[in-house]
């Protein structure tokens, strides 16, 4: 029996893209990419069971246009009202789907593997967005699209490398770090 690791078993990536000035549309997707017959596929199937406030949705480009690889988006925060659910199931869902498809078009995700892989994307929607009368949905789309593409690329390239993490251990701090 071979002990070689199956390609595309488990790839994790994340990215943050900041909003335009005056917007709360920062995007911070956390991505898992893997084979449908592996641990990511199992987690993907398990996410089809809904949990209150964390409605999982397929990433679709439009009605009847499920993106490949099949991608499920899940909010990181509880969505308590229809306005936030509309942003999640509209702007964020569309940006995620477009980023996945463009990653295939650009060769980041191998086209010949799209039916063998699946993606789980945990996404952030700042609860302030739905109540903001000056919400810029184009900026929300931009940040989610750019961050999703970057997270996918990082996941499949195993970035940051352990050497980079070690080299930066004492020079880069968490953005919210006010305790050290």
C-alpha cells in the first residue's frame, strides 16, 4: 500500500482585502479545497445540513449556473435579518462564484479536475453593511472577489510557506493585536 499523499486532498487558504474608505465591506474568506472523495468532500456534504443563522449556499453565478468546482459558501457570523441574507445570497455569492470560475479560466484550478474537487468558503459580512445607507455593493463585490481569488491561489500554492511564517514570527503581528 502506498503512503503517498493523494493530490488535492486538503488545501487551506485565506486572504483579506480591505474595503474602500468609509465602507465596512472588508472580505476575509477562509477556503478549503479538496477532492470530493476525501475529507473536504465529506465536510462539504455535511455542510448541507443548515444551522440557524449560518445558512450555507452553493456559489452560483446566476440561477441555473452552479459554479465548478462545486463551492459552498457559509457565513462566519450569524445572519439575523433578511438584509444581511440578501447581501450574502447576492453580492457575496456572485463574487465567490466569479472568483472560482476565473480561477479555473486562469489555470489556478485545473480545468480537468473541476468535477473531482469541491470548495468550502467561509465568508465574512460585517453586520453594519445591511444598515449602511451608503453601502457600496460594487466595493463589497470587489473585496469578496479579490479575496476569494487570492485565498484559492494561496491554498493551492500552500502559502504562506512554513519558512515564511518562521521568518516573520517576530516581525508580523495580528492586525487586531493590542495585547502584546
